C-alpha cells in the first residue's frame, strides 16, 4: 500500500508541475509590448579588404540596398564574407536598446557615430540567435551601423525592435524563458521518476526508465534550443549544441523502446527492428560527435550531413510509423493506445509541420510550437504510466481480497470439520439411550392413569424432538448421500409446497410457485426436500399479516437457479453475515442446525447459496445447482 501511494504521489506531482507551468508559459508568450519595430534597413556587401566604419558611413546612398523587415535575408554574392547594415533608429527612451530576432554568421559589431558599442568577437558564432544590444541614450536617434561576417551563412532576419532595454528584456526574454522553465520541469520530472523506479518491480522499471529518458531528452532539447541561453550567455554555444545533439540521439531509441514496452514488438517484430536500427544509428552519431570534438570540430560540415540532417528525416519517418501503429491499436479498443494516440497525434502533427517548414526554409525557421505539442504528449505518457500504476494497485487489492476470502473459507472448513466430527460422535452416543427411554415411557403409559399418560406423552414428544435434532446433527455431520439420482426440481418443490402450505395459511400467508419445467439436477430428492423445507419454513416463521412466499425456479446456462423470496421481517446486515455459522439462530428457540444442514446439503450437491435481505422488507434466498446432463 505504501508503494502504491508513493507511485500515485509521483505521478500526481509530475502532472501538477506540468499543469502549473502551462499557464505561466502562455502568459509569458502572450505578454504584450509597446516597442517600435523598424520596418526596413539598408544593406551593402563588402568585397575585398574589410572597410572601416569611417568608410562605411561615408558611402553614398546609391550604394545601399533596401531590405524589408520579415523578408528572407539576401544571399551574398560569390566571394563575399561580410556585409554592412544601416538602420535608422526611432527614439528609444532613457535606456534604449535594439533587439534583433535572428543573427547568422561568425561575428557582429555595432557602431553609432563611428564609435564601437558592441562586439561579439570571442562569443562564438550565430545560427539564428537573438541579439540584444544596449544603445547610448544620447545617440539613440543616430544611424546604427552593423558589421556582420561569416565563413558560410551570415546576415540578419526577422524583426528588429527598438525600445527600453528593461522592457525588451522583460517582454522578449520572458518569451524565450518559457522554454527553460518547461525544460527544467521536464528534467525534474525525469529525476523524480528515476528515483521512484528504484522501488518498483522489474515489470514497471523498464517502461518507467525509458519514459524518464524520453522526458529527460525533451527537457534538454527545450533548454538547449531556447534562444534565451544565447541571449544571456556570452560563451558556451558549442557545449549547448553538443547537449542538444546528445539529447536528440537519446530521444529516438528511448521513444521507440517505451512504445515497444507498451504495445509489444509489433507485427513480425518490426518495432523491435526499428528500435535496433535507431540504437545503432544513435551510437554511430555519438561516435561521430566524439570524433568531431577530438578534431577541434573541423568536420562540422560532414558531421552535420551524416547526423543532424539525417536525424531530422529519420524522426519524421519514426513519427509517421509509430503514429500509424498507435492508431491501429486504438481502433482495437486499447485504452492505453487511445491515450497515446491522442497526445502523440498532437505532438507528431505539430512537429511534422514545423520540421517540414524548417527544412523548406533552408534551416532558417526557428521551431516554436513543437514544445506545446510535446507538453501534451508528455501528459498523455504520464497518464498511461499512472493508469498502469492504478491497475497494478487494483490487482493487488483484488488479490488481497481473494486471499482473505480463501483464509476465511479455510477457517470455516476447519471449524465445520471439527464440529461435524463432534456432532457425529454425540449423535451416535445419545440416540440409542433416547430410543430405550422412549420405549420404557410408552410401556409406562399403557399402565398409567389418564393424568400420568398426559405427562408421559409430553415426555415422549420431547424425546421425538430431541431425535429430530440428533437427525439434523447426523445430516450436518455427513451430508453426502449414499444413492445419487437425477430428479425433477419442479416436482420436488411442489411436494414441499404441499407439505408447508397449511402452516403458511395458519400464519396468514400464502405460497406461490413459478416453476420452469424440465429442470433436472443430480442428488438425493429426500435431502433436497429437507433443505427447502428448512428454507421455506424459516420464511413462513418470518411472515407477518398478508405475507407471501414466492418460489421461482429457472435455468441459466449450465445452472438451475431456485429463488425463495418472502416479504417478512427481513434481517440486518450483521445477521446476514452470521448465517451458516454453527448454532447461530435469530429465533428464540432456534438451534441454527436447520440452516447449517441446508448449507451442507447444497454444498454436497456442488451448489451455492446466497442470502439478500433488508430489515422490514423481506428476504430472498438464491440457490444455484449444476444442471444435470443426463437425459
């Protein structure tokens, strides 16, 4: 129970974390702003030797090319490795700054009034990162010159905004900070899950471990892909890229491994084959990463072609395959597959759309919406894991109840065996003296006067009553029958009703029979009648004015079911629980033997007996016996 509580608490905490950060993230994303956006700027390619700021500021207007905000960055002419950009700045307030959405290249310098105000030398290259540049307050309305250079791709793209430094930092850093918050939450959830796995059985450990790897990989991807890091960190871009690649290489096989743990190896083991290929490919990519790092990253182009670009294509194929497989499982009614398909569909469709847009834009598009699809998908994975934990807990409770019932039945059987042996011994020892005493009393009655005969007759009747009790003892002790026969249930019940109907009429009640014909069971007709005489007699004794007893018999499948229902005084729950206990009776002069005998007879006929009752409403007894297969 403690383990189940720990598992439930872990899943609840993970759900709470994700649900809590979603409103925070949305608030960050949709926070408004009042900064001025620069609609266009001027560009001039630099060829040959690098010109200084003095030369750039002296160039005539005819030498500059106008570029609109939001357009794709112009491609540099052949042999060009740098460019100048000139921007006209609006007023920016007391602490102005400029925010550029995407910067490409190896370095970036900013000048105002021929003075250097920003230099990225030594900070590492740019690959579509945001750049926030503080501006001098007294020069904020003068033209801003940007010098951008790179051995491959360089330039700026997206929006360029000018405003208060604090507001830009607040609005646009917060916009990217949500990635870090989400990523940190994912890493925390993965760590908490890994700790909980130490207390789980192996059958849950592996699926939980692979889920933790998936969540951990998602968290690292969110943090390392976020532009927030490059905005606040002056170095470490290479380390960020390495962590991003390792998380991507881990995510692919871990995701398929978790899917395989949930739904099996797939048709003809295809999912297992896909998983083995991904493991091999991820190991190859990790080895290529180590080799590139050992060679001081001189193989970046070859490494990107063999790993990063190919990984994106493989992930698209993986999403399509797993999504189609999950849909096929969901159509079969698998509830876990339905949960998985719902979350994965959102994530896969969003990710596929963004990956396609990323590659169609020549890797210039910044992936954005995938993180929210990922959050929904992680929620569905956690829900599946929590459902499995709950199912395991329910099974444990079910096994516990079955074990308790088995122990109770074992104790009852042992108690009945002891009482049966005692009852048989006492009955045999007492019956013979009683018969001798009865004979002598009858002889004395023949020789006595009328008054003495009356007393002797009362004594004989009490001895007969004692003999009936002893017979019940013997039936209880040895309910098995020596001769077994197939008999018609309706005939025997009609006979029992005929015997007890006068007694019911004396109580102001009636007996109604609703019997299906051709109901045959195997056993002793005499014992069968004895059992139902006891049950119907108990119903008669519980009747009040205008009481009614309904005896119904029908067949369901391989069972013959007999119901004895009355509208008498009924019983309490506590009384129902004790029915069948040795010598328990709720009647003043009852011994409890009659019901005990009934239980034993039904048990000897391989049947079951069940009582349903409410105080003041009546009682129903259901007896289920195996139907005879003998024609």
